[in-house]
C-alpha cells in the first residue's frame, strides 16, 4: 500500500514537472505575473506604452537579463511596444515601438518624396512606364548565419 502511494506521488510529481516544462517550451509567460520581482517592471512598461486605442495590455514577459525584465505590450490598434525595465525597481531601461513586418513593403511617391533610407532599409524604385510610383523596401540580408543589426526587421528611417 505504501509503495503504491509512493509511486503514485512520484508519478504525479514527474507529470507536473513535465507539463511545466512543456508550458515553458511553448512560451507560456503568464507564470511571471505571480513573481513579485516582475511586477514593477511590468507596470513601468505598461505606463511607457505610447497612448493609442484603449488600454495597453501585456503580450509577453521574460528575462532580459539577470536583473532586467523584457515586456511586449500592445493596444487595440495593434501597435506594439518592446520594453525592458529593472526587476526590482521598475526603472525603465528601454522602450521602443516595434514594427517588425518582414517586408517587402511599398511606399508611394505620393506619401514620400524621396527614397527612404536607413541602416536596415534597401529602397528600389518602382516605375510604371517612365513615371516613378514609389519604392519597394526590403531589409538587407547580410549573412544568413551571422547575427547583425539587421537580422530582425528594423524599419527606422521610414
């Protein structure tokens, strides 16, 4: 009887650990919401979200480093903001609007008079006949295996 109880308890413990590991592999960040060290940073990042449609909400939370929290927020307009803040104090370290569409993107000459330029933007003119219609924008691929400043979509310069 004791062996059966012991084996059942051990099995329950192992299954619980396996389900927790599976949840963390699938990107379940919600367990950070119950950690009191994360809440100051989460509150700071929610406050740092640019004013948009409706309230800012948290999309994900994670470790940025040993002492920093990484938080992604959004609002009803779909605008996203990437933020990092101190775990214990909530001191804001970085906050920026995230626009990471992979491209290519088209911008009309009616909206922008000159080709957009940026560290991670390649502009190719689009013509219809002899008339300039706009520019096709792409992110440059520098080296597929080596991370660079342009490894993820960055559209600063638009």
